[in-house]
C-alpha cells in the first residue's frame, strides 16, 4: 500500500503469519463425527482477513515485553471471537451475505446450522484459550483477560451494538432519530470495544501501569471510530474485495452511517481528525509505539 512504512508492512505480514500458524494449531483438523464443525471453524478463521485485531494485541504486547506465546494465544483468541461475529453477522437472520473475505460465507459454504455452531465454537474456544495456564502463569491476569473480553463482546459491547444496529435498520422511526452521537455510541459498542480489548490485552498481559492503560484506551477509542468511518466510506465508494455487493449498499438499504449523516467529505475529515487524535495519545510511550502510530494511517488508507 502506498505510503505504508516498510516496518509496518513487514510487521503486518509477519504478525498475520504468526497468528495464522497459532490458529492452525489451536483449531486442528479432526476426523471424528464433530469434525465438520472444526472444518467450518478453520474455513472461516484461516486464510483471510487483515488481522488488525491480532496485530494490535501483538504490537501492544511487544511494548510491555510480553512473552511471545502469551501474546500469540491472546491474539488468536481475539481473532476467533471476531470471526464468530462475522459468521453470525452474515447469517440470513442478520445481514444475509453471500461473500466474506472474497469467498462464500460460512453458511453458504456449509449450511446455516453448521455456521451457527462454528460461530458458537469459535466464541467458546476463544475463552478456553484465554483461560488456559499456557496463556499466562498468573491466574489474575487470565481472569482479567477473560472478563475484559466478555465485557467487550457481550450485551454492553459488541452484541448490544449489533442489537442496536438491527433495531435501527428495521424500524424507520428509531432510524430517523439517529444522530452522530447515537451512531458513534452504536459503533463504539459494536466494533470499538473489541478493538479496545485488542489494544488493552498486551497491557493486561504485561501488567502495565494505569497511566499507560488509559493512553491505550483513548488511542483505541479514536482508532476504532476512525476504522468504522472508513468502513462506511468503503461501503459507498466500493470495496474491491466485495465489489458489486457493497457498493451503494447504504443508500439502497436506507441504513444510517457516518457518510449518510455527514456526507463523504466531512466523514473523511472526521476520520482524519480521529486518526490524529489517536496518535496524540501515544506520546506517553516515547517512541516505543511507532507501529501503533503507523497503523493509524493504514486504517485510514485501507481499501478493504
Ligand atoms: C453477530 C454478535 C454479532 C456481532 C456482529 C462485528 C460485527 C458485530 C459485525 C461485523 C459486520 C461488519 C461488516 C461490521 C463493520 C466493521 C467490521 C467489524 C468489519 C469487519 O472487520 P474487518 O474489516 O474484517 O477487520 P477482516 O475480514 O479484515 O477481519
């Protein structure tokens, strides 16, 4: 991608490869009768995606000198949870999508029941991995990881945000009342909280002091919103990976997004301002957070 530093390019590639190998080990191919659910989990979790959330886990973990195995298992757990949300979001009862990461969605490749089970299994496997002693020797660290991820993913986080989103899509009256503050809150719940956990996990694993945790939280808040605004822009401008599916989707569905509320130019400016704000929170790291800074530009410039 033009403008991306060589260091970031290499880190994105290396970290994605390392997470892929970890996922491959944590979700094995098996031949028992339940093998089909493993196959569908592997289909959804391996070989695709930007791996942004694992990148954030691994990069913050590096700042706090966390052992590689702890960081990789945590990064893989977050990606499992993310993939569960994508599988369920694609189901006929939700977005009813045919394509994900340039391939048939899980329920198209297998069937609806298998896709529901594969999502459930990825969700539960994520917590199993975090709770295992192999992830961290200190039980209080493991407990914090489990509880923070549960809060980020549950009814006050991602699931609640998804409910909020579905209601506003289905009921025109609620939709008309949506303003920038309401949509910001919805996206903060739906995608921001998991991005927030991804930035915080390295700090939890590395037992970082509160001041640095707060800086990461503020960074993640602004990065997560910028990520979502870019997602809305891509839905309008077209994502090459899903061309024909997402182009003009928002206008056609009547869905309220940052773009429908602000217009293209102001939405782009808003994302840029949030990106600058995210970077400003990293000052406390004194140059130790260069990759976190560079990834902001990557998020703003992404095309898929
Ligand atoms: C179904 C419980 C439940 C939750 C769904 C995250 C989510 C909530 C739905 C995903 C649908 C979606 C397209 C949301 C917009 C932003 C987003 C999370 C996009 C997908 O994440 P990326 O771009 O995907 O990081 P990759 O494939 O790169 O991992």
